[in-house]
């Protein structure tokens, strides 16, 4: 009876509650609290979140997509069919949304939801984030550089062309920013 309450959240009219519920699905399947079939019965609701007009909702849904594919709740083909919605996030006017979307790229490539070539086609947008005027966006974009290099989306040389910006972050007057940036050195 309790799992029916949770499953009801997967199609909730309160979109924020629904997004949070989908994030918990793989863990609940693994714990045996719900089955993948029970979650999959509500997958159309999740698919709608992937194409939401609300960028925050959409970005969190795309963050959950690889884990839901791996859990067998939704197929990579069902997610890939909506990849244009994700690719728009990579070019959002909101730098914070854009920066978070780039974080998901390697996982989406690994699961087959997007191709490396599709991400590479937008890499200039990411490289611009490395020099953002927003210090937080810039710092977090640098954190993703190794993962995007490993995924073959950007090259070491392309990132190195912006290294002076990273070196300035290492010398920031903000102690917390400096510490976090130094953690990214390795």
C-alpha cells in the first residue's frame, strides 16, 4: 500500500515532487521496494519531464535519465528520441543551467542517449563557460574538463588554451574558491 503512494508521485501534478521521485526510483528498485515494471508503467510521465518548458525541471530529468536507463525503467532509444531537448540545454541562456547540462554529457554518451559527435558540435559553448564572468559557473565548468576530455568531447589542447583563467582561480582572494579549485588540480 505504501509503494502505491510513492508510485503516485511519478505522475504527480506537483512537477518538483515528481522530479524528485524519479531520482529515487533506481535506489528503490535496487532495495526491492518497487519493481522496474511498476516504475516503467509510469515512464510516459518521465518522458514529458525530458521535454519540459521549465529548464530546471528538464535538467534534473536529464540528470536522472542515465540511471533510469541502467535500471531498465526506460530504454536508451526512448531517451535518445528526445535528445534535441537536451542539446538545447547545452546552449541555454542561463549559464548555470548550461553548466550543469554539460556535467551530464559524459554519462549520456556512455548510455547512448546522445552521441559524442552531437556533444562535440556544441563544444564551443562549453569552452566559453571556462571564461564565464560568473565565478561559480567558471569554477564548476573547469571541474568537468577532465570528464569531457575523457569522453572525447574536447581536447587537452582546447582546454589548455584557457589555462590562464584556471590559474587565476587558483590564486583567488576567496579562500573557499581557491581551496575548491586546488582540489581540481589533480
